[in-house]
C-alpha cells in the first residue's frame, strides 16, 4: 500500500497537536529537509514532519524559515530532537491508524 501523506497530514491536524517548541495549539506542519544531517534519505519525506506554530515555523524572529536552520537547531530546537519528535508522530499514526486498518481488513 502506498503512503497517503494527505491522510497522514489530516490525522496530524485532527490530533490536537501543539507546537513542538512552545505548545501553542495553532500548528502548521514543517518538513525536516536537512539532507546534510540525514544521509541516504530523500530531501522531502512526507513522513518526516513536525508540528510548529506559525511563530516558530514562518512568522516570528525565531521561526525556522526566518532564522538559518543552524541557528534554529542551536537556539530553538536541536535537529536530533526534531527528528525524534517526527518519528514519534509517525509511529503513533502507524499504531493508531495503519495497524487499525490492517486489523479491519483482516477480519
């Protein structure tokens, strides 16, 4: 079965997530695309996203799209923490949605 990123993003937006930095419930999804730090992975992987509020995503002085990524990783949230957060989001999706659907189809 192909990965349906639109379904995954819908799940994330309906899961009452908060910003990974400040816990603001108004979120946007940010793709973690730092290919220098993630070897042998596609640059834009729809499974590798993190929830950020608009201020930390694209609007504020500490937004990842305003600061350099290196500064964001040093001053706001380290890359390894972002990757861990992203992996946990996808694992939760697999557990709650994908595995549930497999059980239903198996009946």
